C-alpha cells in the first residue's frame, strides 16, 4: 500500500481531552478540509487558536496530502481537537465525515487557506445569543486576490437573491447542528456548489441572521472561480425546487455569457498592463 493511502489521525480527542461548551458559551465546531495545503494551513490553524472565545473544537479532514500538510498537523497535535488524513471524494465528503465527529451546538467551515479575524467567533456567539431564533448566521468577509487587491463580500441571506446567485459568504458562517439533523448532510455529487445546494434546500423557511461585520479573510482563486460553478449552481436551483428547469437553464446561459465577458475584459486589461 502506498504511503499516501495510509489512514493517519491525531488530536486532543484521541488522548481523552474533550472540548466542552456551557449554557452561556456553547461549543463551536470549526471544520477544515484540506489537501496539499501546506503553505497556508498553519495560518488557518493559528487563526482559530488565537480566537478569544473559549469553547472551540477544530476538526481537520485531510484528503491524503503529500506536500507536508500532515507534518504541520502533527505540530498542532495537542492544540486541535481532531485531525484525520485519508483519501476522500472531495470537499463535501470531507465535511460530511467531520460532521459525524462534530460535537458543537454551532458548526462552521473554514478553508485551509482562509483565516478567522480576531474576535470572530465571540462576535458570532454574542450575536447568536441576541438572535435565538436563527439557525444560520453569516457575516462579511475580506476577499484577497493574488495581486494584493482586496474586496469586502457577503450580504444578508435572502431567498429570492440566493436563487439568482450565492450572495452570502459561506466561509466561517455558523450553522446550528440541528439544521443538519433536519436537512441532512452535504450532497457529495457536487464538487463546487454543495454548500449552495444545502442552503437552498430549506428555501424561504431558513431562519437566518446577518452579522454586519468582517469576520474572515478569504483567499480568492481555485475551482470556485471556474465556469463549472455556474453549471452546478443551475442544477442546485432546479433540484431543490427553487426554479423550473427552463428558468434555471436561462439563468445558466446569462451567467456563462457574463463570465466569458468578464474573462475577456480581464485578458485585455492584463495585456495593456504588460505593454505599459
């Protein structure tokens, strides 16, 4: 058997140390899925460890990295709740495996190349206490591009707007554990838009709240910025019952046209910058 196919695991929980919550400060589970994320994963782990909220368990699911990611996880052996390294079937399969292990009343998903800003979790939990009806809470995020350009993203959850596009920032947003008990886990047939599909399932009945603060740093790039995301999003809109197939396909066509137009403009601007 090749080394990358060997299941490895560690963390405080395997040594009998369990993170706990209280009535006033419930346990929050942070889930991170990673595969060959060695350049950034330590920053992600540190951003969780530096939170001033006392009751956090961090679960990391590694997809069998071969770049030194597992070595980094071993360095945090006594400071994260649980990590596991084994082949998986994509990010949503990894998230689902983490959900089985999650003990928190609230659960959030933080990318291996993303970072919580200081005080993020305590801000979320203070806001949750003021909005006891909410089962999903999102906020704003600082989107950072490789060029160094930054942009603030994330708007309040709104059913009609969500049907058009992913208007919220899912990274770091909080889900009540009861939401997964009611709706089920992520659909692993999706590669990119499984979180979007999950949030569409409850349709207009999702009890949401919006924290108007920037809580997380998100690095732009990767597969989420490919045209494939529009195909999966169109499928999610139809399969969750939000849109008839004809309207979903019409929206797909418009999204692809806009995507190609933006790509063309960016190529022209890049050419101009190189000439200049």
